[in-house]
C-alpha cells in the first residue's frame, strides 16, 4: 500500500487550494501554492510531523504565492520552483494582482523549470508540464507514479482557468489542456487550484474544452 499522501488546505480570501504532499515513511513534504495564511500552513506541517523541502508554484498570481516568503523564512533551505516564463508575474505586484488587494507581493524562485523537467524532492517525482494560457508561465505537476496531477488554475472540475488577466490567452489554455493534460491516463486524479478534485477521464467527457471546436 502506498504511503503517498496529499492534504488540501483552502487558504486566503479566494479559497486557493494549498497542498501538502508527502510520504508517511520519510516525513518530508512538498508544499504546492501556499497562497496565504503561512502560519496555518506551517502549523499543519507540524501536525503532520513533516519537514517541507520544496515549494512548487503553478503560477504567479497573488492568491498562490502570498505565504511563500513566510514559509521560506521558517525553512531557509526550502527550494522554490516556478515555470521559466513566470518570472515577470512573480516579480511585479501590478501583474500578479497583489496591488489589487493592497498587499504588495513579489518574489524570486530558486529554480525556474522548463517543460519536461522532473523535480525530485521529499521522495516524490513531479514531471513539469508547461501549460500556458491562464498565465504565460503556468505549469502543472504530474506525479506519474501516483496518478496525480496538480493542475493549478489551468484545469478545474468541468471548467478551466480565466484568461482575462495579464499574459492570459484563451487559445493557449485550450491547447494546453488538450495537448498536455487530456493525453494523461483517464484515472489520473486532478487536484486544481480552486474547487473539487476531478479526473482526466471525467474532464474529457464533461469539460467545455472537450466540446470546443475552434
């Protein structure tokens, strides 16, 4: 029986899904999209008795990054990963929309990753899938051995991410979902940036992208 675990913590004013992913035996963890409430996320790590080794960012919008610095301060050795084309959003509060909420946020990733890279951390391998559309540098993380996809704001339950923010592009997000995500096995569990878990098979049947004929 697998000791792989993934815990979901909606945080911040928009209820962004932050994920703590770990293996029971190792007690080391990956944190995905710590969007706010850093102390709460750190407390949940303590409750789980896990030490975070990496932060994986799906993209640079404020509601996915606001707690990064607080967690990095608590664990200085943690490595922050983000898509190679997301540097501008991470650096610019006016582009990552943190100016809109009056809490300016900018940061640098430790590693900017490219499509096809594999991140190995906390005993977990995550394949980087570049999925431009919601933002130009959006990425998803596919944990092949566990049949898990972290889809950020690219793919939701019977929906897809907005494309009316800076660097968004509707045709690109449709292409990303069809070209990168829909080819994954149908029983792949999809953990999105907001809302409920779904599967690739379900989305291929019920997502509007599957019906799009453009």
